């Protein structure tokens, strides 16, 4: 079963379950006069709509690339997750208004054994549905399914709270269901905000997860001629299209033919093992094989590492003919003045190696953590 089919089938299960729960809860809410149960029914209806949006997003995102969108339509899934977040927020704020109205003008609920049994069943159903959504969502890397799973698990808490309010009323004759409705609404709004925040982060571009970065670099460095992999950047065009670039450190003695063959092999292996298209592979040539060059390189690394803001030093090259030294330093985003750090390192190296012109290039810590 391919990715799209799994997303669609999982979402259909969600639509059926949520529609059934919504109808049952709506009937119970009307019969008992419970605003909390009615709001819970509305929430289940929005969950069913969320699954519909997920299906539409999965279908549209699978469209083949074309002239206008050469990287495909995968990012539509981020937009569908955003729509789901808006739906959740709308449901939450609507429920909050209704609940506050009931706090101001209370209505005495009338619970029955059947109503309580159905609510209990709803708790179990939403827990199972939420775990199912999250498991499949992680397996197929679907933000929409994961968001729906989180929402379903939150709904189980909502239904459990409604059940608790009913039991409090039955045993203590205290009606707290309107206040529970307020609490439920706040939880729904919070869930919507969290989904919105995570989706915006995906659209803006997240930091590469460290385990993913390490895995890709390990694949690249598995080639004998590659002495290091740096400056890895990835750009996501949906869950199935990730394009990236990287710098590799290789001996200066390699020919253009050898480099070309090496880069092709790296591209093929990274695509096969990490599902990433490395469309750009830059080169750092190393030439510190002799003892003097190694000594200079080690000293420069010591100088750079004395600055706490520096995460990594790489790209070292010494040109004896032109008497120049170049080096790249990865400076943390937490540093307030990254240029000042690079200038200080450059100045310190220049003072120690006055015969050379020194150039220190700042790199960002996209993945080098």
C-alpha cells in the first residue's frame, strides 16, 4: 500500500468514527441538556472534517511536478495541516462562547445510564483512534495525520472530563458541566494553537533534526576519499521531496574526473539510504598533509575553539604560493555579534602568522550541533 492510500484509508476510518460519535453525543446532549456533551459532539464533527481535509491534501500533494511547480505539490500537506488548525481553533472558540453563556445562564442537565455509557465508549474510541492516527502519521510522515492524532487524544481527555462532570452531578448534585465546557474549550484552543505553531515552523523551515543530519553525514563520509562533511542544508518540498546541499572535504590531489565520479556516487547513496536529493555538493580541498601545515591547522583550531560561540572549524586551506590561509568557523545563532567573533579569530590568527593573509568565513549552525 503506497503512502497516499494509507493516508486516505486512515482518514476514512477517522471520518466514520467521528461522525458516529458526533451523532450519538449530539442526541445525548439534546436529551440531557448538557452543553459539555453538545460541545464535545461539535468537536467530533470538526474532527471528521479534519480527516476530509487530510484526504484532499494528500490527493493534491501527489500531483506530478509541472512547469509552474517543478518541485511538486508536496507542501500542500502543510497547508492542509494549517486548515485543520484553523478548524480546531474555530471549534474551540465557538465552544468557549457557548460554555460561558451556560455559566451565566445555567441549565440543569439530566443524565441517563445510556448517556454515560456512550461517553465512556467515546473515551476509549478516541484514545484508540488517536494512537492509530499518530502511528500511521509517523510511519508515512504525514503532519496532518499526526495533528489529527494529537487532537483525538485531546478529545479523549475532553470526553473523560465530561464523564467526570456527569458523575459529580449524579453523586453530589453539583452541576459543573458548564465549567467543564469552558475547560474543554480552552484545551481545544490550545491544541489548535500548537498545531498552528508546528505547521508554521514547517513552512518557515525547521532546523535539521540532529539524528537526520548525523545519518546523512555518516553516509557521505562512508566514502574513503571524503574526510569530512559540512554545511549540510535541507529544503523540504513536502514529506517525500527533500533537496539539499553539502560541502565535502577531499584531498587536493583529486582530479576533476575523480571528483565527478565521487559526487555521483555520493548522490546515489544518499538518495537510496537517506531519501535526500543532494543537488549541490561543494568541495573543500585539504592540503595539510605535511607536518608544518598540520601544525598550523591544529593551532588555528585551538584559537577558534577558545571562543565559546564557535561550534566547529573546517574548510582549512593554506596556500604557500600566495601566502594565504582560509578557514570556515561555525558560529552559534545564540551569539549576539557573530561577525565580531570571526573578526577576533581572524585578528588573532594574523598576529600569530604575520607572513600570511588570513580570511575567516562565518558559517551558520544549520546542522553542525
